[in-house]
C-alpha cells in the first residue's frame, strides 16, 4: 500500500515514497533556489518551467532511493494548492497522468495540511495538540484533534513570518531566501536584541508581520542607515546587518512564544506543541519554543529540516491517511 507523494507548489520539485508500516522510504527534492537568487524572490514563469524539466527525474530518484518501481505504488497523492498555478499544474498533470495510465488511486492534498502533519513523519504526536505553521506563505496556529480534524486558532492578517524574513533580508541586500541568512547573521552577534522592534498587540492571537517590516525600515531611516527617497541602504556594514538580523529573530521568536502561550491558555486540552514549515528550520526559534514548552511541562515536536521546508513526504503522509478512508479524488481533480 505504498503512496507516491508529489509536491510542486512553489520552487521545490519533490517526490516521496511512503509506506504506512515502515514510514518514509524516500524523499527526493530538487530546489530551484539558485535559479531565483538573482531576482531576490521566486519568478513564477521560471519556477513552472523548472518543475516541468525536473519532475520526471526527481520521481525516478525517489523510486530508486526507495528501491521500488511504479508497479509497487497504489496511491498517488499530489499537492493541489495553495501555490503558484503554473507550478501546481505540473504536479497535477504529471500525477494524474500516471494514476490514470497505471490504474492508481488519486488523492489531492492541501499543502498546509501537509505541513501540519509533517511532525508525524518522525514522531508519534499526541492529539489534541497545537501546531504552529510558519513558512514563506503562511503563519498560523491550529488545534489538531486528529487526522484531518483541525481547527484554526490564529492566522496572519497580512504577511507570513518567512515572507518578513525574506523581505527584510532583501532590504539589507542579503540573498533569497532570507530566513537562513538572517539566522547566520544573528548568530554572529549572539542572538541579542539590539533594536527592540515592536512585538505587536500583546493580547491578539492573530499574527501581523507587515508592521514589523515597516518598523525595521523606519528604524533604519532614523539611524541614517537607509535613504527612503532612493531606496538604498546607506550603511551596508556587516555589523548593522547582524544587529538587524539578530533583533528581528529575537522579535519573531518572542511573538511566536507569546501567541503560543495565549493559544495554550485558550486550549488547555492541548497535550503538545508542534512547530512546522520552512521557518521551523531556525534553530534559535526552536530553542526558544522548546524552553517555553519545557516551562509549562508541554511536549514539543519539530520535524528535521528536510521535512520543515517543502517536501513530498508530508504530502504522501496525508495522502496515505486520506486513501485509508477512501477519500479518493475523481479525474476532474484540479488545483486551487
Ligand atoms: O515551507 P517553505 O519551504 O515554503 C513555503 O511553503 O513557503 O518555507 C520557506 C520559508 C522562506 O520564507 C524562508 O526564508 C524560511 O522558510 N526559512 C527560514 C529558515 N529556513 C527557511 N526562516 C528562518 N530561519 C531559517 N533557518
Ligand atoms: Zn510550504
């Protein structure tokens, strides 16, 4: 009963093989980051072309890494959205064609649902639990009561946390994606809070990161480090970038901890906290949230980095439990 997962929602082409009794057998990923670096963000047209070039070789790698063939696969689970339409369509058409030609069950998976259950790939997480998802397109907290049974506790009113890292890194002239670079720069100055950026409304459960981006910008202007008129950084010293990166990271970690504390107070039945999505790769934020949970005697789970960023293993996992319930899609399955 193997499931082949396909994830092509943005700038990663990923195919995985999942076995319900043995777990993830393979998770092949091709990342387009180098392709988009020159543009400081993802170029949708280039992303979909690259998906088209890579999808077949990435699937062959996934099958050979798992030491299986297409014959062994029973279910094809693919991401139907949200994401870049051109990229999503590649995975949809590719997966649907194989499912039709080879007589496999077809399942459409929501990308966010994939992230939400990614912590199950390596752990047995108890229900109910709170899941903080933080990626380039999404920041939210869900109360997860079971497989496919979740309730949105909080979401972002504007930008996602990863997007804030990416945009502020761009402002500082640092490469895309911003999150990993911000972490490197912050580490050099010991994760200290130099500039005390605003943490937002303390009692609000929802997230808002566009104000933080503006606050960083105006703080740089006040320091004479940024020229608003010509949109250029006047002080491009490494030290300033490190201090901004460090203050930003401390601020985001504090916001996450505060929202989770509020959510835990509102949902005392939660037995654990999970932290998922690309931003969950961040070791400083992981540490801060781990210690917040330790203080409260709550278990904390975070996937290893390969399952935090976009990957097909999480899609195959959700596809597997949907298939077990018979929630199979028709041939009219489409992206959203
Ligand atoms: O989950 P993901 O791979 O793709 C989306 O579904 O968006 O997340 C990508 C986001 C990017 O914004 C990136 O800057 C952020 O995750 N990210 C990080 C780190 N690694 C990736 N943010 C903070 N610290 C990191 N180490
Ligand atoms: Zn994602």
